C-alpha cells in the first residue's frame, strides 16, 4: 500500500492524546484488560534473564497490537488477545521482519544498559550490593546513592539513548504490517516521520507528562483528605493503568496522522512530468513514501500548475488474519483542503495546504467548432437554391495538458 508522509501542525499532539483517551472510553474493560494481561506476562518473564530479553523483544509487537486494538474499537469491535498474534499471521516476509525488529530491540537495549552502567561506575555497584544484602537498606544510604552525580548522569544517559532509539522504532512495526516495508526501510521511514512531525510529538509527550503529574497530585490529595496514605497507592494503580493504556492506543493515531493512506490531494504537477519525462522534481522518497505538505503550493519560478484530480484512497484487501488494515475513514464530499481521512473523533491529519484556485480546478475548454461557410450566391440560376459550401474541417486543437504549450 502506498503511504504518503505528512507534516501536521504541533497542535495535533493534543488530538492524539484526546483520541487515545476516547478509545479507552469506548472499550475500557477490554483495553485495560489487555494491558493488565500484558503487564502480568511481562512480570512473570522478568523473573529470568532470558525472560527479560523476551520481554524487550515483544515491545514492538505489543505496541502494534494496541494499534490494531484501537483500529478494532473504531470499527465497533471488541479487541481480544488475538491482536498480538495477527501481525505474525500475514506473509512470511512480514513475520520475519517483525521478528527481526524485536531482535534489534534486544540488541539496542543491551547496548544502552551497558553504556549506562559504565557511566554510573561504582554507584551502580553500591546499589546492587544493597539489593543483595537481604535486609532492609538504610533509607539515608539509598538516597545518598541515588543522588550521586554519577547515578544522575547515568540515568540521564539511559533515558536520552532510549529516546533516540525509540525514534526509528516508533512507526516501524506499523510500516511493516500495513506498508509491507522491510526492516531497514521501516526504520528510515519512521525516523523521517517523527522528525518531520517533531513539534506534534513534543506537544504529545508534554501533554502525557502533565496529565500523569496532574493525576498523581489529584490521587494524593484525595488520599490526604481521607486520611489514608495506603489509599493513594491503591488508587494510583488503576489510574496509571488507564493512562498507559490510552498512551498505547494513541500510537494508532500518530501513525495514521503522519502517514496518509492512498494518494495525496491537491499536489502540483511537476513540469518534467507534464512533458512526459521521468520524474524530475517530484518530491518522492526512494522508500516509496511521497512527502506532502512542504511541497504543496506554487513551484519555484512563480508558475502555477493545475492540480491532480483527487483520487480516492483505496483500502487494502482484508487479510486472512482478520481485520488488520487500518480503519477505513470516510472521505468528505466536495472539495477537500488537503486533509487526510478523518476518524470517528474528528479530523486527523489536517494540514495547512492552500486550496487550488478556481481557474486551476476548471476543466480544459472543449475544442472550438469552425464556423460554417455562407452559401454562395448564383445569380445565373435564381430559380435553384444555392448549394451550401462544404464546412471546413475544424483545426485540431491539442487538449492534452500533458504537452508544453
């Protein structure tokens, strides 16, 4: 399927957060149940070293599973645990790519952990000794170790590298599942998609941090008013489960907002393509993802071109694994201002593209008919009507806009 890279405004980050919360509101028990089951399995696997590696390898697949769950909720279906196995039931190439993506996640996580341990130095060893002591550690000693400058630097290094690694892995599972891309191509496309929409991702991340902080403060205030500190701990667990589930569901909207399915609208026709030459100026990536947004408008030189006739996006055929393609979004009737398909919650992927002018959207004029000649006068034979002259053949007018004028 052709996926077109879009550049969306920064305010769309708030839309992603809102859509994630609304999806959980539609199917709260099913989605939170999936997240609870995932956390239970991860906790059991983390008891062994091999299980911990399997947990890290399953992170891309779990993220894609919640994207499929959001897609099923939009189709008024109840998601089940089958969403985690659907990506592995497609073609062998896509299954192999998903497994390689999980293996890459394990390798990168091990590298990040080793770098962080090296930065921490002896502070990490002190913390490990306290954990192996088997007795309750001194709170003052724990605070001293955690506030050690080396430990603080190691923590910042860990999360900084983790953020850099998550950029190419953000959209990669979805690009493999729906776009049919390879591992390298999906990593490159994901990096480009996150970079071009970094403003929206920054707003989305900031909104999730603020929302988590506000919910934590609210739970603490409620527990303080009731005079039960234990109640704060009991209330934080379901609240954080809801927030993390909504975050995983919002990944679906980040993908369909950054990558538009089908053909983009209102793109100018490059001059080289008009002349019938190979692509000379079309802003298309070698990976098969056309960029939109920045290329829309008047080309350099001040020349305007007629826009391409809008093409309705075609949804992919359903696979044997069930409804794994994204939600087929309704296309609005009438002129569209370069917007992507809209979801059930509102417009997703709205970009600030200029509308084509009326003269650009007008159809080419029909060939003019040649005027017929006046009948010749024959004074020698007034009784007989004059024979009309043969109409001249209309001059051939080239109506093919693909040739230069």
